[in-house]
C-alpha cells in the first residue's frame, strides 16, 4: 500500500520540480533581461548626457555672441566747421596768451594732422567758450543724441521700447539727471531697461561700453543694446596759458556715434560685425601713468585738461601690455611659433657672438591675423607710434590719418569714424578681421577684434567726401596764414 502510494506521488513531485525549475529559469531570464536593460540605460546615459551638456554649452555660447547690427556716426552741421581762419580768431581772442604761447600753438596745430573740415561746439561760434552754461553743454549732447540715435533706429527698424540695454559714455560732463536718463525720457524707453552712464573714462570709453554689453549678453538672451559714445567740449575749453593744457584745445573736436548691438541668433545674418575678443589694460596703479592725462586746475585756478610729458611713455607701456595679452587670442599659432623661434635664435646668437653684433629685433606680423586696423586718432604722433610698434604700412594707417584730418580727435567715438572710412572705401569684406585700439586717461589701453559678417558698402558719414580722400597733401594751411607769428618781436607784439 505504501509503495503504491509512493508510486502515485512520484509523478506529482516530478511535475512540481519541473514547474519550480521552469519558474526559476524564467525568473532568472527575466532578471538577466532587466539587468541588461538597466545597463543599456546606464550606457546610453553615459554616452548621451555628455553630448547633451556639450550641445547645451555650445547653444548657450551662441546666445552670448555680440553682434553689431548698425552704427551711426554724427556729422554736425556745416555752420560748426572750424576752418583755419575761424580757428585762428578763436585762439587770438584769448587774453591770457602771449607770443611764446602763440608760437607753441602754431607749431602744435601745423604738426597735428588735423584739417579744415572738423567741427566745434556752438558755444565757440557765439564767442562764449570761456563762460559756458550747463544748458550749452546739455544742448551740445542732445543735438548729437537726437540726430544719430533717430537715424540709427529708423534705418534698423528697431523701436525705442525694444532696447533692453543702454550704455552712455561722455567723460567730461556729468549732469543730473544723467545723460542716459535724458535719452530714456526723450525716447520713452521701457521701465526695466538696464542703464549704464559712464564718465571720466577718456578716449577709450567706447570699447569699455562694448565690454559692458558683452557681459550683459552672457546672462541674457535675445537682447538689444544701444551704446552712445561722445565727448562734451562746451564746458571744457581751457582759457589759461599752461602749455600742457592749451594743447587739448587744438586736438579735440565735436563728434559722436550711436551703435546698436544684439545677441539674437536669428539676426546674425543681418549683422555687420561679430565680436571675437576684447582686452582691457589699466595702469592706474602707476603714478606716472595716472598723472600723465588728467583734468585739473592751473596755478590761476582755471580748469583744463593736462597732457603731461610722460604721456608717450605711458601709452607705449600700456600698448605693449595690451598686445601681450591680445596677441595669442587673435594671431595664428604658426605666427606665434615663428616669433618664438626667431626670438630664441636671436638671443642664442647674441650670447655666442664675440663681436657683440646683435641681429634686428624680431617683429610679430599682425597681418597674419588682422586685415584692417582702427587706431584711435589721438594725434599724428599716436598714429605714427602704433604704426612703428605694429610694423604697419601707410595703407594700414590711412584710415586713422584721414579720420584725424577730416574729423579730428573726437575722443571715444573716433574709432567708429575710422571704421566708417574702411566701410566707405569698400575695404570690408565678409570674413575680414578688424582690430580696434584706443587709449584713455587712467591710463588705459583697450583693444578688440571684430569679424566682418557680410560685405559692407553702405553710405555713411563719409559719403559726401570719401572720393576726395586720401588728398594729395595733408599740409596744414595754418603756417601759410599765421606764419608771421614766428617773425614777431616780443617787445612789439600786440594782441590781435
């Protein structure tokens, strides 16, 4: 009986074991499949997440690009032109100047590189340059604002309330409300517009303004920025006889520029320029550099702008330091390697030479990475100095020289007149690279590199005179009309 029951249970037990084994294998297979799926997910995450991070970084970088959509240089009306005859009258009516000061000014003007087509503030034509009012200063700026900004916005099709960032730089006029506030009020900009009003930054301020915009673009997408750059001359005429201060009266002229920038990716094909890099160098910690270019009072208490004898040295030092930083960013590796090799060989052979013969100092060829040069029109000496340091040709320096001759030193806006000359001459082609270099009180040297996004040949501030440039001669007629000053006898000199 027992054996019979055992026989009856064996098949049932075998079936149970079979089911158990089958279930176990099934669970094992399911577990293995789940593990593989999990591993596939892990592998996919490890592969695609870095790609996602890389893509997001590239996408964000594209949104941080800084483009110039358009710019408008200011051209004052013809009744503000400072020709030789009128400029001489302005100088001669000063009661503080003697024969020696006149001779100094004559020499400075003749060698300045400035022509007869430059512009001055209206207060000079009223004969009130020695006693300006606040309204004179504000009116000078508003005349520029209303002309250039309106032309720029109308041409670009941008409404004032679309402006997200406003940067205004006018170094020598600080009014209340600020000049930026006056623009906001006139054009009724939005309540949340980001505003920066710069003063005291000198001739290099426009690139500082661009740097501010570039940094805003890094944290905000789809932004329009308006940069307004100029200088106020009405309240800054020096009426004394300190030579280091009367020189500024000869060099600075009226001008300004309004620039529209954006980081909107959809507008990159409409843009004129794309910012590649920007470098700022500040030597304000050095007393010699700080003191060479500043606003102060003379011994008689007359306010003016002092240009010291150490200015060329300070400018050279700032330029060298700035070039040292920007050069690796803008030149190809092959040029940097060539310069290093040539420098090493020169140094090696100078130590080995028993005769003390030193080979010529190696020079970096900036034209391997730069097609055009926009140099601050601080004066003929400034342009010549940069030309020597960068080993540039007269063709490279032509835009700066012609801008100085036609518009003078318009302070921070001068770079944009130089750029306008390049555009008017149809030299700017797609893919070209433009190096801007400027100097300013502090002492500062700022530079940046732009890439031309599309071929440029539109009319601008140069359209009425570009065909006559460069002229056959840049000779200044001051010597012809006022050379008699050099023959005057101090004992018989009469104020005229």
